[in-house]
């Protein structure tokens, strides 16, 4: 048996990401049908809120058709700089659990948590914790799929959307795929699904019943792929595409803070948490950034670059104190965070991966 069949892969997919960011930043849009994109005759929908999707509004739909489907639809211009900023906040959460993160886009990524930084044996509970943290720290909801391959994890993340998750343990993968409608298979589009329907293939079980020769005859090179995936044989690795560029820690308060003295007390605890994360990651940093989110949800950042790499709490805290008192906070504060960048990990060797088999506790 392929040893990769005992991996723990999570696929995180943000729910209606662009539209949800717009609703978060503008509470007046909450509960209303929102489309990000252009509403004119030549406009295109980039994303739609779940309220808009109830009327059949979908991404890539023309703005004209979207308005026809939903006359009350509210169009908002895309703000990709903002979406990228939020995406980076979300990814910083991922990197606290594993360095094996493969972003697919701004709003989704694969995580290999087989051997994770939290030493947590359950991928299901890790996914739940990550989703809760994204909601608490960023304000958005996410769905997740958990399995032993990227292919199945991605399909599973769509099962309980929005704001849900689905775990498919290794022993249930084949049954899950057999019962799945063929159009739900990741990578099988409308044209291919239509061709499969004509060949009597409507479910994974139907696909599994076809021989390799039959599939290659009708689908050429893709036939071999379909033959393997429906049997749960799809174990491509999670491929990180960048070196970790920052480490962060932040906290949202149950009651807003109005005094810098109380803020410094909270920042001391955050600095200690950040120090621990830097120690675990075996990195230090030159640039320190203080993040302040106010009660009106506006965000302010203040940064300083030091001449040397630091990672201990005292140096972090002294710099953060300087940044905090750099100017008076404008109103009550609901979140404080410290992040560090300009890390000394560019030449860092990859840590050796322990050659052990963990108990596959989903």
C-alpha cells in the first residue's frame, strides 16, 4: 500500500470570499444579495454572496443576466488589494499549523497536517480550530474537507458548505467516491460530464465499473486519471510555493479597550506567544508590525525595521511599545496583533522529516 495513503490533508475554502469581505467591511450589505463585479451589459460577476446565489447568480455570469435573475442585486466593485490583505491574514493562521501549505487562489489552500506544529493527532479537530480562528480573528467563515488526498479533500470541502466541514477517512474513500454524482468529481466539467452521461456513467460506481482500456479509448490520457481517482489512488503532494515571509500573533477582545496601559498588558501576552512561535519556527526577524483594529473595524498598522534580527519577547515588546505610543489611538480597540517579517529563513535548510507513521486519527 502506498504510504501516502496515510496522510492527513485539509482543503480550506473560504465561503463566498470576495462578497463576504465586502459584507464584512460594509455591514449595510449583510443579509442582502451582493455581487462583486460589473453590473453593466458587458460586466461580469466575479463572486456572489449566498443571498444572491439563491436567485441563481453565479461567478462568470454576465452582469445583465445576474440583474435579470435578481433585480435587487447590489453590485460592488472588486478590491483585490483588500482581498489579498485578508488572504495573507488567513494564510498566517495556516502557517501556525504547518509549513506544507499550497495556496490555490486567494480563498483556498491545501494543508498537509500529517506532522503538524501543534503535534495534534486529529486533522478533523485541526480543521475545526482553523475555521474557528479565521472567524474570530478575521471575521469570515470557511469550509473544509479532510481526507488522505488533495483530490478527495477538495471534493469533501464542498459537501457541507457554507460554514461546515466533512471528513472522509481512508477506509471510507472508495465508498464516498462510488456514491458521488460524476459531475461532483473535481476536474470533471460540464462537457466531460455530458460525455460520461452518454456512456452510462452517472456516479463514481458507474465510473469504477469501466475498464482502463474503455476509459482510455473514450477519454485518452485522462482515462488513466479517472481510473485511479475513483479508486482513491491520487496522492500528489501538497507543494508549498513560497518561503514563509512572516509570523504573527493577535487577539480579539471580548470588550473593547480604551486605555494604552491595558493595551500594553495584552500586548505583553501576545509578544510572548509570538516569541514561542518564532522559537518553534527557528527564525528571527528585523521588521516588527503592530496591528490595531478599532471598534469601527478599521485597521491601522505601524511598523519598524531594526538593524538586527530579533526573536525574544523583550525586544519585541520594547519596539511594540514605541509603535503603540507613536500616536494616540483614535478610538476603542477590539483587536491587537504583532507580526514580524524580513525573516532570516532564506537560506534555512528544510528540516528533516521524521520517518515515522503516525496513527491516522481523523
